């Protein structure tokens, strides 16, 4: 047989090896299996080309059989000979290996041969056969390295055969071992499979391992970017994609640009999306409609009308929202470039995508558009109303309504505009464009009416509305304001921060107020540095000429320095406030004393607190100062000195919330002075006057100690029972409550409610009766079961003071006011809240709630002091100012102080749009009519109609007033027409009756003054 070159080379090596082996055997002559050992040594060193011929020779020679080798060693030589052939990719070894696995009975060798055969097939990329033999091989007879290789190769085989479910666990086991040589590749393939399964979290973790490796750094960043994008993490997608493009040499270069374009587009950063989308669309033969739409939209936002038109033109012809919106935008782009005929065609295509008759909708739109573009809102309003009155059932009616939405919005009739918009079956681009403004206008009206939930819902709609750019930043401002009012400081911080990234001034919206409230929000979360930064952006100096906001910001900046223990800076600011005798001077002086205490200047602190009480005897902080003084003495065990300030608190009628604490501490002082009789008197007063206060329970231990020291345990029990404390039931009381509270903590509200109700039935005056009542009320309130909630809240409120009284009173007041409209009851609880409120926010809410109740009950004389008090408070909202000024104005008007009333009403109008503003406008017109200033009354009446469009009541009143104006002017025709319109269209029966009575007078006077009609009739 003629040897091939490779075989010839192996034969030469074999000859050399045999000579060496024979020489060694002859020399030693005492090791009959030396050749076998040499062959195995070569095999273990992976010198397969040298080991192969030796094993072949050993297996085939007769001497091998005659040397009494055990059968196992004969099999071993056979195994190694075939294995070497497979390792050398010798095709002739394959059938031998297969036969070996089929006929041999040595399971370990059969499994090892299966492994070798699988590896051969793997190298040949015959993965189906490789997998079959890997599955036969097992792992019991393989080395760790072979096991690791087999797992990876088997996994890769499954992978190439698209048997991903079988490949995945194998790759996963390998990727758990960083030292494994296939660790990197296993992570990549595992990540790829997880990605295909949309298991993005696992895929991302795997890809992150390999993304910087040379073999994968041009591929994996694209998958990572896709994962971030698919999971909604646009910022991370952008960061990943841009980093990959900057790195260069990306296999998916264009796809990365496409993703970046989409991500920036989703974030509404259209200027950044545009170059990526532009590059992708320009260099890709075929793109999706969505890609072209987004690119065209970025041109549209950038006002590159011609490019936008080119793109949008290609997107028609489909009956989907993308085509519809493209046609809307295309029509608008045509209008921007003066191509009205083309615009009409675009709007026609758009209308074909709706459920209404196309030609009629388009015709209606053009008609409405023409009227609207003329800029005569009153004419447009009349024409549209007449059109709809004439053609109620016409297919043109929906589009006429859409244009009417625009007109109503332009006349500030946001309430009706919103209702009309929501009644439309489909909205044109014109209506969609005005929709955010309607939402915003109506939302601000609702804010001023304290309908916070309804306002918040409308503001949320603005975020998802098309064409919301003009309203977006003001919306962030108001979302921040509402979040802060609802004590959601984290949300307030988010919204105000977003607003301040691009602040705009828009009516009441301004950067100063945003920073001011943002500073308070940061204070709520105790981020003093961030709060300080915002307050200092409002002002770093203060004077008597500074605004209220600037003065308060200066004070709060000092507080932030104080909380950061920057006492010298804080002290300097407080002293400036004291020197200027600003409204916050008492607070600053009090803080000066606190700083002295924080600086371990105890004597100085006490001196300042004593001076404070003398210097500011009417300050609301006098109880705080006395309590701080008492605490300081008690901390130094000067209990006798603490008694005077504690008694001062007890004697102060404005210190209601401090009194339980004062009685407790007074008793503690006497207790520590061994004056047990006085201590018992204090504790007794505490328990009898404030049985539900936490301090009453705290006093029990002191009382027990006093009686135990006297060896009078029975007297202790008697004393406690006399003061409403049943000692013997305490343990059962506690266990029953605790069981219910555990359910509450676990959010098992049904069982918690049963538990709290059971507790209250067993222990109506129990130790935890207040807690149980409060939590039961809260559960019912959450379920909007307001009557049951009131039962519990009012029970807690009636036992004030206690730790839940403030919140219970607040919730009772809110339910009576907002849900039940029982303003008399609401007034009762808001008044109670004002006396017990400890926080500034709660105090403000009590004052504004009380004022609104008094307004609803028309108790204007009683409301004026409360209104004036509210106006002096720091940080009051615009609607608070509106209501307070309105009440004061109505009081002036009732007292015939008309000039003062008009000035106050104008203050209300200047503060913004709301029902209060609508009434204020009407009252100005009413006073002008009362004073005989008919032209001014007429103008003011039209102001109500044109600028307070969401408030039908006041518009109707204004029309009646205009009827009076025309009547006094002798213009009976217009007086009759105006009043007749009210009679025919008014929805308020009382106003309709008033208009009818006036109409009868007008008609009678008109007939009375007629000179020719009667003659002609004859």
C-alpha cells in the first residue's frame, strides 16, 4: 500500500519510536509493558500523532497477545488506538469507534469512546451526531476538563440545532464558573437564548459579562441596547447605544442608530432623535412605516416643513392611527407652507380614516377652520351654534362641535369645552391641538376650587395628550404643587425638579414659587442641603421691602443651616430677621435660643427663652418656649425651676395641644421632688381632663410607683378606676387590640376591621380605643364608606387631644365638606381642627376649610376675621388668597363700602381663573350697575361671559344683568332678546324665574312706550 504523506511521516516517527522502545526493552529487559506505558504517556501529553502508531502496533501484534496481558489492557490499547485516530481526525477511526461503542461491554470505555466520537463530530460540525454521542457518554468517566468541554460543546450543538431549551441549562451551568475556559462564550450564548425568550433580565446579566470582550464587543452592545429599550429603560438604552457607536466597528451599526432614534423619540427629545433616524432611513433600503413616521415627526417638531411633508406623504393609504396622525400632521405642514389645496387633500385622507362620513367631516372641518382663522371668536361662536341648531342630525355636526371646542377654549369656557371634546366620536387635529390647553385651563379652575383629585386627573391626561408642549412645563409645576399639598414630598420633588429644568412663566406658574415649594418638599424629606439651595435661589438677603415669599425663604434657609448644624450661619440670619423686626422675628428669636442649647450654652438658652416670653407675649410660640424651658430644667434635674413654665402652659388658653404634656411633666417634677400629693393631683387632672391622651397612659407608672412606695396597692387600683383606668383588664385589652393590629399591619383589612370593632365593643374606653377607632375609620374611608368612617373619626375627634385626634378631625371635616356637602358639620370640625393643629400645613387646611364652610353658609361677617388671618399665613396657595379676598370683598359690599369691595374683587380676579373669579367679575358688574355706571356694567358683564365660561351660573347672572343694563338704557329690543334667551336656555330654575319676571317688566315697558304699533294694528 502506498502511504500518503501524513502516514509516511507517522511511519517514520513509528520506526524511531520502536527502535527507542526496543533498545530500552533490551537494555532493561525487566518491564514487558514499557511500550504500553510509553504510549499512554504520549497520549496523556496529547502527543496523539506519536501515541497513535504505538497503540496500533500494540493492539495488532501477536506478541501482545502472547505476553499474557489481561483482557482489560488489550481493550485499553484498542481504546487508545481508536481515540488517537479520532483526535487526529482520521476518518478511518470513525467506524472503529462506532463498532467499539456497539460491541464492547466495558461501560466506562464505551462511554469514554462515545465522548471521543462526539468530540470528533463536534470538530466536524456534525452536531446531530455529536449530540447523540454526548448523550451516550455521561460524565462518570471523564475528567473535569472533559466534562466542562462536553457541556459546552453539547450546549453549542443544541444551540446550532436551535434546540435552545436543551442548550440553555448547559450554558447556564458553565457560566456559573468564571474559571471555565468557555465561561465567556457560554455567557454570550446563554444571553442570546434568554434574549430570544424575552427574559431580558437574565440576558442582560449574561451580555454584560462579554460586552467588552474583543470577540463580542462589536455585536453584544446592540443586544444590550435592545434590552434596555424593550424594557422601557430609555436612558440606559441611549447610554449603551451611544457608547457602542463611539467605540466604532459595530456589526449592527445602522440598527443601533435606529434604536437610538426610537429611544430619543420616546423621550420626546426629537432634536436628538432626528440625526439617528435620518442616518438610518437614508442608508437602509427598506424601512418600516414607524421609522419614517418618527423621522418625519422630528422634522415637524423642528419646523422643517418640506422634509416633514416628504415623509408624511408616504404614510397615507392605511386605516390605522399612524396613517391618520401622519395625515393630520401633513395637513398642518401644508398649511404652514401656505399649500392650502394640498392641506385639504391631506385632511380628506385623514377623515377617510374615521367612522364618520368623510366628505361631510372634511367639508365641516374646512368650514370651521375658515371661521376660526378669521379670528372673530364671537362670530365663530355664533355661526357654529346656529349651524348646529339648524343641522342637528347632519354628518357635519361632529366636526362643527370640534371647532366649537376651539372657540369655547378661546373664550375660557373650559368646562363646556372639555365636556364637548369628550363627547366627540373622533377628534380632528385642530381639536387635539387645543385639548391640552382645555385640560390645563379646566385643571387650574378645579385647583382653585379645591377639587384636587379631579384637577390631578386632568393634569395627568396632559402628559399623554398630543401637542402638549406648551402646557407640559406648567403641568409639571401644578403636579408638584398638588403633590406637596397631598403630603407626597417625593413626587413634589420630582415634578418641580422637572419643571425647573426648563422653567416657564405661565399665569401663576413661575420659577420662584416652584423653588419655594420645592425647598419645603426637600425639608419634608430632610434633605436640608437641597432645600437650602432652592431657598437661596429665591433670596440670600432680606429686608422689610422683601416679599412674603422672599422673607419666608430667608427664614427657611436659616432653618436648613440650623438642621445641618451650621449654627453660625443660621444665627446670623436669625439675628438679621430679629433686627428688622420682620413677621418671623419671634420664630427667629426662639431659634436663637435653640441654637444656644445646641451649642451647650444652657444658661444663655434659658435667658433667651425667658426674654422671648416677655418680648413676644402674643406669639404662638410662647407655649413652645415654656415647654423648652421646662425640658431644659428637667434635663438638668432642676425640677423646681421647671414648675413655673409648665404652669404657664397650663394657664395659656392658646396652648391646648401642650396641656396633656404639661400636666404629665408637672407630675413628674413633683414626683422627683418627693411631693407625691402634688404629683398625684397633676396626674389626676391629666387623666380626668385628657383620658385619651397618650400622656395619661404614661402617667400610670408614676402613679403606681407612688402608691407602691406607700404600700397602698388597693388605693392604686381605686385611684385608677376613679380615673377611668381599669387595671385588671389591661392584659386582655392589650391582647385583643394587638391581634387586630397585626391583621391591619398585614393588610388583611377585613379581619382587621372585625378585630377593631370587636375590641371597641369589649373595651369602649380601653387603652387602645383611640387607636382602634382611628384605624377602623381609616379602613372605611379607604373603601369610600364615608358614613361608617365618620362614626369612628368623630369618636376619636370627640376624645381630643390624643395622638390621632388631629388627623381624625381633619378627615371628618373633609368628608362632611367634600363628600356629604354638610357644610355646617364641616365647619364644626374645621373650627376644632384650627384649635388643635400642630403642623403649619394642617393649620392652613383648617383655616381654608373653615373659610369655605363660612362662604357656603354665607356667614360673611364671621368669615372676615378668619379670612384676614389666613392672608397673613406663610405659604398660602392662590385659591386661599382668592377665597379670603372674596369673603372680605363681599363683606365690604354688604356694608356698602363699594370702592373697597371693587378693589378686593379685582384682587380675586387678578389671582386667576376660578369660580371665585367668576363671581368676583360678576360682583364688579353688579356694583357698576348699582352705581349707575351702565357702560362699565355692560363691559364687566361681557367680561364674565367671555372670561368665566366654565361657570354657567355666573354667566346666566351676567346675561340677566345685561338685560337690566339694556332696560335702563331704554334698549328694550336687546333687553327683551337677552332675557328671553335666558328664559329659554337657563338650566337654573331660580334664575329662569328671575329672568322671566324681568322679561315681563321689559315687555310691559316696551308696549307702554310704543307709538305706532297699536295704530297700525287697528
